[in-house]
C-alpha cells in the first residue's frame, strides 16, 4: 500500500494512539497508590519495575484494603501470568538474541501485543510492538509520578474517565478481529465468566479462568482440523 494507509504508517498511528491513551491512565495509578499508603518513590518503583497496569492496580488495591504484602504480591503475580503467553506469541516478532529478548520481556504487555498482532506485515508488527511498549513505558512512568505528586490536587482521578480512554483504544484494535461469530461468541463468553467470578475470587484468577474459554475453543478447533490440513491459523492479513 502507499500513502497514509501504508502498513508502516498504520503501525505508527496505532502504536502512538494506544500509548497516549494508556499512559494517561498512569495518573490514576499514581494517585491511588499514594492514597493507599505508598510513598511517591515506592509508587514510581512499581511502575519502573513491575510495569503491568493490571498487576499494579491489584497490588495497591490489596494494600489499600488492608491486605498483607504477601497477598498483594500474589494477586499482582496472578495477573502477570498472562504476559508469559504473550511472550511466547511475540517471540517470532521480536527476533533472536538474548539482549533483544530480555529487553522485549519488559515491554510485553496487553497493549504492545494487541497493537503488534493487529498489523498486516512483519515490519508493522515489529514497529507496533516496540513503539507501543516503549511509548507506554515512558508515558506511564511520567504520569505515575505526576499522579503521585498531584493526587491531592486532582481529587478522585477516576472521575476523569481515563480508564475508559485506555479501554476504548484497546477495543478499537480488537474490533476488526470480531468479524466471525465464533470470535464474538468466545469474547462474550470469556467476559461473562470474568464478570461472574470477579466478586468471588481473588484478583487475577477470573482473568485466567476466562482465558481458558478461548484456549478450550482453540483446542477443540485444533483437534477437529482435517488430517493433513494445517493446524496453525494464518496471520490475519499476512504479508504477501
């Protein structure tokens, strides 16, 4: 393609858009972490080293609710398990080399994976992954610091709807993939499972259980593939 719709331009546009939307939500984390009893430096260290929003919010949520550090770490760890699966999927995109993969492991999050897989060629997927991951890392840490320092001035940052902005950007990437009824059904079933289990289970468990819905469907399709047929689905819109 050429012009504004070239794969490279699309990858940059998607990556920057998601990075800006997601980074803005770091203000909320910074403010909530300090309100939960963490110091500014502790809040910033969490973003620098943990760098996965769901796990970070789970951690401060448990701490803020009076939970012990061990429970907070367990909750954050359970939510972070999904990044292992992302890492396996992103391995061909990142390429070989110890240092390259070591760096990529820190940027392998929901958003970088989603932006990468939404692209139509190998170059676009690499751009989507690295630009999104690094962009969010820089932006998230800056807004975390801002939220931690200005939490009292900002008041209840949840009222600004920053979480909705990040979710909307993520949904915009997901939407083009919901073209088949099976994909819609799997997404709806996983969402229902997560919503039903959230009040009953500790943070992280509902997400993992919901993921089993997609795994079960994929496994069923794999077993049902005709003998001799490829059981590895082609990349959506792969390079020609």
